[in-house]
């Protein structure tokens, strides 16, 4: 997919449901808080963007709340029905 750079980190856009990903908006919102995470997930509903960091399942820091294998559960239980979503995966 599409490789991008945010705050000096390289990411691959691996999911973009509803073609919702806007690089300029995300660059404004992503802070160094997300540097440690392997993924950045975003959902957009009611014209608001929410971001959440996730770890790869093999990462020792992964817990159920931030393990990428539970992403679909998060979308189902915590995102608005029909929300547009995107997922960035850190490269390297």
C-alpha cells in the first residue's frame, strides 16, 4: 500500500476503509506518544478523528487492550456503526 512518514517514523497504510485517511490531519494529531506503538489505528465518525496505538501480538508490551489481534473487537464494541477506519503499520 502507501508508505508515509509522520514525525520521522515510517508507516505503511494497510487499511483505509471508506478512503478516509487524510495525511495532513493525521500529521497534526500524531504526537510522540505513538512512537512506541507498532500500529496507529484511527476511526472517524461525526467528523471527529480518534487515534489509538496498538502493538504487534509478538511484542512483549502487548496486552488485550492494545494487541492488534483484538482490533476487530475494538471496532465492533467501541467505534460508531459505519465509522470509517484506517490503520498504519510502522515500518522498520
